[in-house]
């Protein structure tokens, strides 16, 4: 499924560096670290009528990623929050909006890998687009297993939410060629890690299962689903999961800020058969939709 284009996005203003510019002028320098080496960290956030969803958790994770990357002169969470609010206000965006928040190591004095060439501080980008949840959550998604492995801490730790998305992009290309919606990625031992842009859960015999957050992003939606399961009295276990277990799941779904909770209906041609008729995805989805008021930072 290709995301649709909302014509309102032709007129948006984007925050780049220290202020807002019209979309067609929203650019970074060829010396910027994001161009030179994908040397940037990012967050994807959703704006509901109640405000920016889980803003504090996203800013915390952004700061953790920037710290792990040893960025210098990182803008404060208060500055970033103000930049987000200013951007949303300028675009009149109060709902159905997705924010791609990027912090690059900044501009280099000359091309090169060495972070000491970065002497101007970070570049902040707040790209807020009109974009309702991107998947058809009523229909669900079909996925195939990719040959590309998701990084464990043995390589580039997936806990850094960085812009080097090549492994996920290669996986997505495989999904495109297979004519399905997304790719499932395994870890270096062959256990399920996550999908190319979302975390994964399955249900078997009334138990909610998800991989350890070892070779996947420690998703904010993932964490909320685990919290909601506890509130609803649904047992949730984090453990290694094999493909065979997923093929035989009663239910499966992906989680992410971009698409919320998205049922997975087919994995490698195996249609997910809900023989027990459990409704845990639906229960969690309904509970998730009630969270907007609890976790949103008003604009
Ligand atoms: C690879 C990957 N997995 C999972 C997620 C979902 O994370 P979250 O729930 O924090 O949006 C994302 C979101 O950016 C992602 O890029």
C-alpha cells in the first residue's frame, strides 16, 4: 500500500534549524551530517485533537539517541517543544497530523566522517504533515519475511533511533517486490524482531506475545500496548518467537505511532486463522484510542 498524498501538504511550513520556512525552501546543506552519513536521530509522532501524543516519551527517546551518538550542542526539550508548537500553529494542524522530528549532528566544515568537523551544533527539523494513520487498520496488512536481519546490539543497536534506515528500506523493497504491505525482519538468531517500520505482537491461547526489545526499536506504542494489557488483565509475555509460532497465531498486529495498531492478516502466505475467536487486538485497539486524553500534551 502506497501512502496517499494530501494536497494540504503543498502549503505547509517546516521548521529547519532556527525557524519556519515554506515547504519548497525546507532544505539542509550538502554539508549536513544527515546527507553525509545518515548521521541523525528522529522520532515520528502523532497529533490528536487532545495534543501531541506521548510528546515527553518521544523527546526522552530522542535525547537518549542523541546522547548515544555523542551529539554536541543538543537543543533542549523545551526548545524542541516550542518549535513543534510553533510549527503546528503556523500550519493550523490540530489533528490528523504526523510529525517527523529529526535532529542531525549538524553541518560539517568540510565533507568527512569525523564528528569533530561538526562545529555549528545540531540541525533540528520539524516536519508536520497532514496524515491520518497510514495503514488500513480495518483490512489489516499482509507481510513476508525478509532476508535482511534487524540489528541486534552486536551491530548498530536498534535502540538508537537513527536515520541509517538502510536495512529497513531493503526489507521494505522485498515486501514491495512480493506485492505485500510490509516486511517481517528476524534477528541474528532467526527469531522474530519486528516489521520494517513497526513492532510486532501475536496472540496465542489468550496470551499476548511480543519479542524482547533486543533487535527492534523499543517502540512507544509497543510499551503502551504492554501497559494496556496489564490494565485489561491480559497476560503479556516478552520472549523469543519463531516464525512457526507466528504462522500458527490466533491474532497478530503491528504497533507504531504512524499507524497505531494494525492487524497482520497473512504472513508468508499463511492466513492468520483465529481458531479460538479471541478479540484481543480489538480490545487493545479500543483501549489505545481512549489513551489520547491521558497522554497528549495540549498544543
Ligand atoms: C523500525 C521501527 N519499529 C517500530 C517503530 C514504532 O515505534 P513507536 O511506537 O515508538 O512509534 C518505528 C517507528 O519509528 C520504527 O521505525
